[in-house]
């Protein structure tokens, strides 16, 4: 009886996961786009001072720059900049 109950629970968990995937599928692209836009804005805020844009939060975001440098190339190419906008930093 215990094994049958466990199998039934696993079946319902798989069914629940399948239904969640089915209902969330149409929104997956919109959620990914919104997340990417939010990350792009965040990257702009972090690197704004280096590009000559005054940033009132520059001291707060300064410590995040080393963590985001590996994603910097993907970001500036996605923003339409062929080369790095930073004079002293070449990533391309």
C-alpha cells in the first residue's frame, strides 16, 4: 500500500509539472525579454559613470563592476555598440 501511494504522489507531481509547463509556455518569452531589459538597465547604471554619464549611485555600483565585466561584451553588443564604449577597457 505504501509503495502504491508513493507512485501515485510521483505521478501527480509529474502531472503538475507538465501542466505548469503547458500554461507557462506562452509567457516564457515575455518573461525572458523583461528580465533581459531589466539586466540591461542595471548594466547601464553600473557602467554609466565610466561612459561619462553622471550617476548618483556611482559609489554604490563601483564594487559591482568586477563582477559584471565578464558579461560586459554581450551587453554592449546587444545595445548596438560594435566596440567597447569605454576608452580604457577593450573587450573586443
